[in-house]
């Protein structure tokens, strides 16, 4: 049999396979090892899922926090598992969708995954603002700091927010924003992304837990 040899190797796709039975345990005790795998994977297969034990929101949050573009595929021997829908702890059909401090991470990931759910809707969210140079007039960056893996891996998750006047608010100050949400192309992103158009901005206290967690 003739041996086929290649003069070079090309990585076509990186796929991780994770056992749901041990996912939470490994994320608790070896988060750095898990996150290092998620960062480079195009697809992550979660197998051995069950209706009784699988927490899709926690899994998705842990993965999407470090790799928003990763495709997550769930596998289960239970047909009814595939009928499960992700349940948000807030009413996405309310006139004003109120996001609590504890739910910021869950909302952020769902918003990135399913921006059509929030398109042109009004939300009320608390976060802190940044005022970097080079962004358009009338805009600030609104978001929260999140622990995506461990204490050494804290990232600011922010996006553009437009208001009539930011002058009374300082950089790194917490505010509560009531704003209309649009997911659109902005040259600052270089692609489509979330944008808030604030109807009301109020000074806010720091959340009891300043860091956002995903699991």
C-alpha cells in the first residue's frame, strides 16, 4: 500500500468534546485548563447531557465569555432534552426589560447570541462607563468587568452607549441606563455589535458583587 505523505499540515477546524457529567467540576477546580481549550475552538460538543442535570445557561456562559463565536453542540440520549428552551430570569417581552446586577452576565451572553430578541426594545441595566478617546461624540462605553476564568483573567465587557450628555458622569462611574437597543454595524467595532441609545441615565451604587460571573 502506497503511503501518502504531506509536506505540511493545515488545521482546518478545532473541536473540543466535553463531558457534561464533569463540566461543572472541572470548571470549578481547573478553570484555566478548560478556558484555554475554549478560546481556540470553533466548535465545542457537550455530550452526555440530561434533562435533569444539564445547565445550558451555565455552560454557554462559561464558553461564550471567552469565545463568543464558538458553536456549541449538545448531545443527549434523551429526545426530550432537545425540546428544552433556555429560560431567562427576566421578561424579554416587558415594555422595559429590567436586568438585575446578578443577571448581567447571562443577559450579555444571550444578547450576543440572540440580538434579535432585544432589537429595538427598551432595557434597564446598571453598569459602569468608560470614556476612551476616539469614539464618536455623544458616546461612552457601557459595561461591566467579568471574570471569564480566574482572578488573573478579568475583562471589561463593554459596548457603545449614546446619550444626550455624559458630562455629569465620570469615567468608571456606575450608572443605570434605560435605553433602546440596536444591533448594527459600527466602524468602531469593525462589524455588527450592540449599541444603546439612552433615554435616561442615572447615577447608581456599585453592585454588591462588582465582577460578573458566568457559572
